[in-house]
């Protein structure tokens, strides 16, 4: 059975899944409800979403554990459930994982700004990410994906915690496009982020969220030029616009997939979708990848 390391070393493109939140909304998640509770309360729906992405051709699906640190779950009175949510989150994805597929344990920001900008404490965040990564490993994750990080310092803390599991760790930062180039919310530049994350042991670095696929091409090139490891990219399908009272994302599955070759030419080896992408997007991306 192919392991993730040999896939990373090979020539092929690896396809990640698309958005989880968008699918949970279709299944009726309410505003103000935290998606991670669905791992425990609606496990069949969560597995069904993972399965729909594998069926659409994804090589890797990401668990529904983005906000499953004790610190973040504390807003919902669920801190003590953090370990369980992470473990079960992996098991749900594993239960529908086909031969040759992989399950990535998903980790996102703590929701706190580090001092002096907020009251986030380095050691406390490290302990939170450590608990989460160990639980993801114990659940059986093949790798860990740290995503949507807005602050390089926080990404570094999460990465240090995650590499202690000895699993391959992918780190994806969210950048916005400004007049003077690409920056995180905290002012980090792509090449600086890539370099310091690679120094700390990231197996893959890249970008996700905020930008549409067309706007991410140049960013991927910048990251790729600064990187000695494979690069990942998960663009958004754009901002939702209302059509007949329902949100419709500007980049439909076919529009999104049409621009995929540009992203791959810019250096992306691991590609997927963020907000607004669906199993249909994954299916169209699969067709494009198979035709390359
Ligand atoms: Zn997103």
C-alpha cells in the first residue's frame, strides 16, 4: 500500500477534499452551532461527507476537527471533549477511506491572538495543539494538516506541537492580496513564512482560504520559489452571492477546475478547495488532474 511519503516524493499531484462547512450547512447545521460537535452528535453525516469527497476522487480528506482544541471548544463548554472529538473525527474519516486514500487530521487557529495583541499565551497554545495532535495521531491519522493560520507565530507553535507526533505535517497559511503583495493578517510575507515553517519541520507548506483560485496562482509561485518541500494550495470558490435567496459561489466547480492547471504550473503539488467548494468541485478537479 502506498504511503503518503512515497506519494509526496512521486511525480503525481495529490488531490485534497473541498469544504466541510459548506456541506454541513446543506445537512442543516445551525448558525452558532460549532461544526466539531457533529463528530459526536451526527457521526453518520460527517462520514457521509468524507465519503462523498473520496467518491469524487480525493486522495486525502481532512477531518472535521478544525476548531477542536480545548481552548476553542471552551466557548461551547466542550473543552473536556477535545481528545474524544479529535480521535473520533479521524475514525469517522478512516471508516470510509478507500485503499490508497489518506486521512489528514485537521487543525486550525486557536481563535486567540498572541500577546501583546491579545491574551493568547504561547505555552498554553502549545499545550492545546499538543493535545490535539496527539489525539489525531492516536485516532490513526496518516498526516496532520494545519490550515487557515493568520499569524505565522501561531502556525509555528502548532507545527512544533504537531511534529512531535512524528506524522508528516502540512502547514497552510491564509494570505490576502494587497497592493504591495501578499500578506497574512499579521503582516507575514509568503517567502518568510515558507522558510521558517520548513526550518521547523513542515513536510509541505502552502496557502488556503481568503483568495479565489485565479488570485492564488502568483502566491503559489512565490511560496514555491522559496520552498524546498512540496507546496499545497486550497483556494476559495469566491464570496457567496445570493441567487434566489441561496448563496451561490462565483467560481462554480467547472470554473474552478479550469484554472487548476495554472495553479499546478505555478508549483502546487497538493491541491484542494476551501470555502464554497463541494464534492462536484473535487470531481471536476480530478478530471483535470487525470488529463494532465
Ligand atoms: Zn476557506
